């Protein structure tokens, strides 16, 4: 088990957001965190990555409490791609190189450069490598930030809406990159995503959040029309197309 969240509760000063959240993830698993706007998906990722401190509960990564890890060890374990991006004026290459920061002691090594090149190549960003990130489109920048997280080589990759600025082709590419990286590197991913059909392509397991609580969690068997309707308040049908499950709002 690479990640274990037990009895997590989190409130902002004005209101309670997460209640009694418990789940665990094994190596090689890709988990989609689903739920309506404002239900607490990003807050959950931030609690796991220690950006926010839960009032109750624990988060163990590799059996170690995240609260006890120093910043470098945390960054070697968890890579986080948030919904908001940095605004420093750096090139694409240098931005992705920042992902290697936890490993660089004095000088950047050949291996760091190789890993950065590989991440840039995986996201198809070679032609932008020397461009400043404020000269990119929203989707291109999103891919740069994903490349930086891959270069970080963490054990758990967390993505907050990784496909939100991407066109259809890039959405599918990014989903496949995440799936392949998880399987090939034997790591895990936690992904918040609004598009249920992309979630079905991506994930091995699902967590349906409703009003800050886990409404259902598990494999494909929990992605029923009843559960989806209950969480999103929209009637849906689940159909099979080309041997793939699709969610169709009705
Ligand atoms: N910094 C903050 N201070 C106070 N309340 C906040 C803060 N950030 C988020 N919230 C509130 O906490 C709740 C959960 O927000 P969160 O961003 O985790 O939801 P989400 O499920 O990720 O939503 P979305 O799908 O819209 O991104 C919302 O009611 C939101 O308004």
C-alpha cells in the first residue's frame, strides 16, 4: 500500500469541507476522485500533499506520516499538478528541470538532463523547449506542468483536473501518458476530473465524493447510473460502445 488516508477531516475557518475520509491506494493504481464543484476534491489533494493541514486523521505515504517528512522527501514521494500554475518567467526546459530539484545537490547531472528531455518528449513539447512559459497557450502550459511532475519521479502523482485546458486529442494523450507512467514506473496516481468518460478511460478505481464525504469507492462496479445520478443530480444511462463504458446524460 503506497498511500493510506484514515479518518481525514478538514475545515476552512468558515466551514467544514471534508468529513471522515478513509481510503488507500496500491502501487500501480490510478484513482479518479469525482464529484460536483466545491465538494472538496482539490482540498483533499492539498491535505494529502500537506499544503493544508487536516484537523483530524492521518495521511501515510509508504507507511510514513506526511507531517513527519521534510520538504525534499515529500517531493520525492508526491508530485502535485494543481489547477493554478506558477507565473515565474522561465523557459519550458527550465520549468521542467525544477521537477529535478529534490534530487539536485550541487550541480545538475547528466541524468537530470536526460530525465527532463524524456519528460519534454513524452508530452510532445520539444519544439517549445526554449520558449518562455508566458508565451504558451493554456493547454501547452498545462502539459509543461505535467512534464515537470513526471521529471520529479515521485511515487504518487496527483493531478487536479489535468485535462481541463486540453483539446480532445491532447486530453486522450495526457490520459494515456498518465496511465502508462503509472504502469511502467509502478507508481500511483490520484486524479480529480470532471469528465466522467475520461475518468472511465483512465482509472482503475473511483472515489465518488458528495458533500465532502465518500459516497462510494471501489472499482468499475461503483460507476452505476444510480450512484452517478445521486452524486451529480443528473439522470444518466451507462452504455457500452466499442466495448467501452460510456456515461450518457439523459
Ligand atoms: N482557501 C479557501 N478558503 C475558504 N474556503 C475555500 C478555500 N478553498 C476552497 N474553499 C471552499 O471549500 C469547498 C471545497 O473546495 P474545493 O476547491 O476543494 O472543491 P472541488 O471539489 O475541488 O471543486 P471544483 O470541482 O470546482 O474544483 C468549496 O466550498 C470552496 O468554496
